[in-house]
């Protein structure tokens, strides 16, 4: 591949005045514009055009020519550059496609393979360079790999992302109206069910003393047994029944 300035695969061409009116009947005239860098003015199309002949006369000539190969209205047109040897024998040289009025040259197979190979080599070189940064060497230990720095960095980034997500979740947990209503409900429950103050043992007491104080603080249930007062009089004597 040559320089990108001279290589037609790196450039494109269009004429804004023609784009709205492009159709299969005038697309060849659009391609044969004098400002189009893809068009060779020494071709047979230019000879036929100057002589004002029909394009069917191209079959009777030999040499370089352009022909409309494929049409997919209203956006795609394919034009082929070929060398004609006779009325039935031609050799394709290049294809040009027009998409939305912009002309490009289709890459050949060699250019596609070279591009893919260069991209692959570039990625492989980057992988080798990165792997080299993790290799370590010591005369007594030899070679080894060390990935602690990258792992710690990845863990720090993950923790920072989790913290940011948690903070966002806290900020978006509820609206001001919802928070106000919750506060009102909590205050109402606190009024209805007030907290009872219970004495707590001192912190410097031993566990056994704490258990004793807890038992003493328990509420003792008093059981009162009611007894009726007994009179001083003896019980009445039983009298025999008279038949």
C-alpha cells in the first residue's frame, strides 16, 4: 500500500448539488464529473460522450471503460472499472460504490488481508508489551509473574464503584414527602407507646453481681391469701331431729 494521500482507498468524493436528484439514469453523469478523482478521463466513456453517441457503442471499442453494475434505489449504486478486450471479453479492474451520494472505492482482496494482518499484529504486540510489565527476575529465584498491583487497583476501582452506587441508592431512597410522613408516623407511635426507663447495672460490676442485680430488679409477684376473720363464739351444737 502506498501513501494515504495517493491511495484511493483512503479518500471519498461527493457533489452536494447532485445528491438530491441522483437516479439510475444520471448516476453515470454524476460519476463522470471532472472533479471526481476516481474517474479517468482517458477512458472510452469520455470518447463516446464527446461524440454524443449512445453508451451501447462501448461494446465496439477496446480499452478502459466504466459501467453501471448494480442499482439499489435510492441509496446504493455500484460502478465497475474494466478493460475491454472484445465485445464479449472484459477484465474487471476496480469497483466503486456510491452510498447516499458519496463515492468510495471498494478495497481489493490484498488490501483487506493486509489490513487484517496489520491489525492482528498490532494487538499481539500490545499484548506482549503488557505481559512484559508483569514479569520479574531475581538471580536466586529466577523468573516469575506479579499481578498484585493490577489486582489491587481493580479491587479499589470496584470498591469505589460500589460505594458510589450505595450512596446514590441512599440519596434516592425516598422523596421529601415520604420522609415527612414516616417521621409523623414514628412520632405518633412514640406518643402512644412511650419507652420505659429501666435501670442498668454499673459497668464495673462483675458478671455474678450483674446477675444478682438483674434478679433484684425483677418485679416480684406478691400472692395475697385472703383469710376470713374467725369469731370467738363456738360453733352451734347439732340438735337431734324429732320424728
